[in-house]
């Protein structure tokens, strides 16, 4: 029922946010302006939300709990019951409400399969990155010269006309494949591009120039296989694996440290979910120089997750600038 009235709910709980495509966007659960927190207003999983800075997520009732009751689910339910104007529900109405609430869960598997299919199709419709590609120009403008590798990672592709919901028109875009531990394509990362006055390719000047299509939880963008050159599932037991947030940050490290395997999580929250082979025991997290509380919580979650998997965990920070791409430039 909360999901059916999600438009009104987000305006009450997160009034400083704004609509962006199919999402309501704001900075965090505190409700300030920004784009890290996204609440689905329509389509698949309406009412679900994710804070990409901290990795927190949930449904509409969880949103009430996180915003108003400090995680107290019972109090959140009482508030929602009153807000929906339900009054004293009889047993039949309670049963009916439960059936309505269970339907999205029954549809979740089908929705995820469809999301994967669409994400894979958009990636296949794009072209591999070859000499002269705008992707190489964009990355070179960020100080990233992929020629040192001899070839570009097959996880990256370019689309000259990739639909952008924000402007309701196709724009050029760099696409990247999220793969799970088995190697299956589960989601697609989208970075829209444009040319500046000099003709240099840059990140498109949009409110949200990057988006992920599909469920990337536990998956990663494989940018560099390191000295072994093996697939992730065949990583050597003593190998150090580097995990960062953004594609540009991770490629910045990869070009200067090509001996390491480098994975991009796509978001700080996903750094705390990436699945690695059980025999992998050494991880370095590529952190930004960010003093915001949300960033600190997100990094702490990532450290705690990999420690809980029995791994040695190190944190690397850029010597200058906000991230490693700032550092190499």
C-alpha cells in the first residue's frame, strides 16, 4: 500500500529530493539535496530504495523506518498504518493487505530475469572499443591511456545513441558490463558522454550522468586481470585484488599498477557485496578522500564485509585530490 502511494510518501519523508526519470533522488536518508539515494517511483520494484553511498536499501516500509523511527519496525508500521488512513483493520482486510504486499515478492524473480535481459541487450547493441573510439578519447581526457595494455578490456563498449531518460533522447555513452562470479552478465553501467567546444569527449553535463541497469549486487566490472591474466574465479590464492568504486578511478590505478587485478564496484555500497572466490584472501579497497559521514559508513561496511569473509583487508587512498583519477592528473 505504501508503494502504491510512493509519490506522496517520498515528498513527505524526503522533501528536498526531486524526481529524476523513474526515481526520486536526494543526498541521503537525512533528506538533503543530492543524488546518492534513489527511490523507485514506477516500473519494477516500485517503492524500493538504495543509498549508493552507504549500501543501505529496502522497501517503502523500510524507508519509513530509516527516516522516522531509527530502525524501529514496529513504530514504522504504526506510523504507516495511520498515514494510510487504515483505521482498525479486520482480519479479512489484514489478510488482503498481506496478499497485496506479497505480490511484489512473487514477481521479484521474474523482474530480475527481465532486468538482466534488458541490461545484456543494451550492452550487446553497443560496439567494442577500438582505435578512434570516443571512449578512448574520453578516458585520455581523464589522464587514462589504455594503450599501455595493448587492448581495451572487453567489459567496455561504446554506443553512439544510447537512450537517456533525463533528456528523453539518445546520447553517446560508454557502457560497461557487470559480471557475477560465474562470469554471467547481470547489469550494465551507463556513462553518457558529450563533446565540449574543442571537440574533446567529456562526461555529459546531466543531473545524473551515470546509471546502472539491472541488479549489480555482488557483481563487478572486470577492468584488469592482473599478471596472471586468468578469469576471476581462477584467481591465484595469494593474489591481491583491488576493488574501487568508479570506472575512472579503477582504470587510473590499473594503468600504473598493471600487475594487479582491478574490479570496479560501480558504487561505494556495492564494494561491500562483491563476491570473490573463497580462496582469495587479500583485498585492497581503493577509497576516496571523502570526509562525509555517509562515505565513512560505506567504506566501513566494505571493510567489515571482506573481513567477515576471512580476508586480509587494506585501504589505499590517493596521495592528493579526491580520488585516484585526480591523483594521476
